C-alpha cells in the first residue's frame, strides 16, 4: 500500500511518500505527483522517511519530476531515505542527479 501526501512547507513543495513504491503503485502515485510538475520555481522535497521500497517504475517518477523542475529553476531534494533505498539510487547512478539531506 502506497500513500502520497503533498504539502507546502517553508516555501517548498513537499511530497511525503509512505509504503512501497512498486510497479503496481507507480501509476497511481504518478497521478498524485502531478502537482509537483507545476512547481513554479519552488524547490521540491521528497520525504522518504516512511518509504519502504522503490522499483524502477518508482525511480522513473522521481526522474520525471526532476526533468519538469529543472527548467523552472527548482531543485529536487530527497530526505529521510534509508540506507537500503539509497543503495538503489547509488546502483542506478541516481545519487548524482538529486540532492540528499
């Protein structure tokens, strides 16, 4: 089960991801992340402190948001990621694309 919450915090758009972002959840999550595509220069923060798993479909969603945000001058930052999830980002080369805090 995957839950996505989008909120504004300190002038940033924060997406709180909870659960397993697997292939089955990716289609619904993609729709839930659509507000991030209209970031208008605000920075985007993915709060992954409650994210348990990410598949290649999930990684694609992160990449899509990044591609939409960069031309608008927005940064995409990831917080609270477990070591296991960070390993997935490292193996795929995604650690060079995102800021981690």
